[in-house]
C-alpha cells in the first residue's frame, strides 16, 4: 500500500468502515510508516475532538486511538483464526471425500478381479448374493 492510498483510507478507519483485508493492509502500512501514522493521529484528533467538544465530554484522544488500533488488530486476529478453522474443516472434508472415493474404487477393483465367480460375492449363474470370502 502506498502512502497516498493509506491517507485516503484514514477516514474509513476512523469511521470503522473498513473490511478485513483493507484494515489489515492499512494497519501494516501505518505500523511501518511514521508519516502515515502521524497523519492518522492528526486526522483522528481533529475528527474525534470535534465530536467530543460538541457533546461536552471529557476525553483522552491518544488513549482512544490506541484502543481503536488495538481493537482493529484483535478483529484481524479473530478473523484469521476463523479462516484457519475453516481451512481445517475444508481439509477434513476433502480427506473424507478422498477416503470414500478410495473405498468405492477398492470395492470396484475387488469386484472386477476377485468378486465374481463361483463361491464368491455373486454366483456366476443366478446373480444371487453370497457372503463375501475374507480377503
């Protein structure tokens, strides 16, 4: 992310309007770029101080910005954890499907090479089921 892109996204960050990927890229850039972090602090102080002055509240804007940044990082960690769990479930589902496919193929191959004929799974003359012999 460039500094210009970062500066354009500062109002979205302050207004809590950023999606996961945008927030992640934004925070990575702000953490590594002093001038963009300074611009974030300035814009945050201006916007939030105006809102607090209108309400007549007592405020600590540095603390509020620090809390907002920490909350954003926490949300990113939660989202990434959910992604990891989702990926794990996808892998387990694929392993289950693969197991079923292997089992089906094993049954087909067994039937083709060993399963038909006298005394086997199916009687050659009448096609009635007999008990399968142990392998």
